[in-house]
C-alpha cells in the first residue's frame, strides 16, 4: 500500500478516526496500531507477515532473557542469536543468489564451470529496515543502555509501526518505543505540522520523483544511444528523483506519525546543500548513517588511532552500507566512491580549517563539487551492473550516440520543464530554511496552497511509481 495510492487515502482516515476515538483506551489504541500496521504491510503479500512477527517474537524474548542474565558468556550468546536471526533473515532473502552467483563467477575464472539454480526468493518489503530496528533494540539492551520491555503490545507496535515500517526512518527503541507506553494526546499544532510535512513530501514524490522517473528510466535503459548532454542530464535527474522519492517518503512518514501523536527522528537535512561528502552523510539517510556509526564504526575503533586506521574503519562502514542497499556490485562500488571521498578529510585533519573562514564563493564551489561527486556515484547506484555504469560514464566523455530522448515528444519536454522547475523551487525553499537554521520544511499556508496546486496539476503527469527504497 503506497502513501500516494487510493487505498491509503481510504485506509488512513479510517485509522485516524478510530485511533483518536480510542484515546482513553490505551491498550485498544495500541491494538489498533498493531492491527493497522499488519494490514498495511500485508497489503503487499500477507505471507511476509510471518517474518516480521518472527523477528518481533525473537528480539522481544531475547531482550527479556538479556535483562535477566548476568553471565557475560551467556549474554554474548544471546546477543549472538539476535545477530544470527536478524542478519540470517537478510542473508537468505536478500543475498543468497548474490553469493551463489559470485561463487560461480569466481570458479569460472579458474576454468571450473559450476552450475547452480537460484532460489528466486521474493525480497520482503522493508526487511532491511525492520531487522535493523529490532537488532538495535537487543544490542542496546546487551550494552545496558536500555532496559528490556515486558510490554509485548508496545514492542510489536514499535517494530511494525506502519508510517515508517517499509522505508524508515530506522528508529531506535530508546527514542520511539517509550512513546507507545502511554496514551497519545491529540495536539492540534503538532498534527498541523504533520499535515504540512506530509504535503511537502507528497509534492517531492509525485511532482519531482515520479515525473523524473519517466525521463530517467528511458535514458538509463538506452544510454548507448544518447549524447553527452542527455547522459549528464540523466544523472542529475536521477539525483533529484531518488532524493524526492526517499526524502519525500520520510517527510510523509514523519508527518503521518505526528498526526497520530508520535515523533520520529529526522532522516534528511537538505543533503544537496552539503559542502563535503562528510557533510552529505550528516544530512542524507541520517537514521542509517547514525546506525552504522553507533553499531559498527565505533565498535571497530572509530576515529581513535592513526588516520590510516580511522580511514580503514570508514571504508568498512561504506562498503557495508553499500551492501546493505542491495545484492549487487554496483552498490558496493557506490559505497567505495563515497568512502574514498573521505581521503581529503583525513589528509587535512590536522589543519582543522573552520568553515566560517571560507568565502561565499569557496562554499558554493564546495557544494557544487560535492553534488557532482554524488551524481557520479548515483550512476553506479542506478545502473544494472558495474560495466553498464562505466559505459554510461564513458558515454558522457565520448559523446556516444546522437539520439535525444528528451526531444522525442512534447510530453517529455514538458515533463522535463516541470521537474527542473520543481527541483529549483525545492532547492530554493530548502536553502531558505537552511539559512534560518531549520531542519525541516514547514511551509506557511500560502506556500502550502501553491504546493497543493502543483500536485493537482503536475502530480498526474506520470504514473505513480513504487518508492525506490522499498527494494532495500
């Protein structure tokens, strides 16, 4: 069930009305959240409900056992079981075929032909998100940072909370779980901010991302026939597509949660205004980057020690992050590019140059350079294979092809104008909020009215697309 679908337009008002009618009955309210979340998730394929229920039962039980156990060896065993369960689910459903294909390819280099049959397992929607969410709970309990909960209804609702279930933000139990312990009180101002944020996310998804997809897809599918300008434009359009798509989802998820009285963590903070790759990752998919920081980067040593040691840890995190995104070498190369862009940070670590001393021109150039590097990496993220990505980039410099998909029809040309205009408006709005020190866009009434008109007139230009991060 998509946030932009007719089904959700019927589903959410029903949930909203019943939810607030039950505000005096906490358990009934929680039960409604849990049932609604399972209906929402089961809308894709009800069979996958067994996975999320299994993951919830496992980590709820392991959390209680960790809270009672004092023997260090047994505690390590229990947290090891949690790692095995959660990462095992990912391994089977997301990476089995990848490892099998890589194993066969490795042997073929030595002249050994090995045949195998893939399992053709359907990837459950959002499995990478909710497994990381439940895993962080048991890790925090193991570390003594969090007391295990005995409220099974609250825990199951925390794991399956439908606004952020399938594409984040990846919430920590320390932030979200406690919000399920007490009844929610309707806060008009908080709910209105949620509506504003939801509409802004809807605009980014429908007007920018989905329209951009109708241009990006044919460019990448026929890249060998296109000229350099179109290929460059395709990479830039995909940058706006994935940002509008993913940050749009996060905005809608946070907005829906506020309407129900919950507070989700910030997941995006105007990433295309970043001055460096380091700055970019403080702004992009914050819930994932902070997850890797706390549960991988710091445990393996973090920034302690030499620059070489710290850089090794950064590279590990980015390679794992790339692999988290998908079972394809393209994502690993994407992570590798971002990791390598940290080299200047370590080379200049001793200089501690303050950004306040940089000129406006220098900051602008840093922002543009960072954006271009991000666009280059996005080519690998979007391509079907590493070889296709290199061919695409090669075409940018060799002017391969003469076709121009953008000019193939008046509709595509008009769509391009709509996307570019909407993207420029979005960047101007975000720059304004960034300058004011704000972390999110909450448009005033007149601005909201313009955005709604934009959705009405230009949101239907393209067919609604699945959210990109649903596949992760």
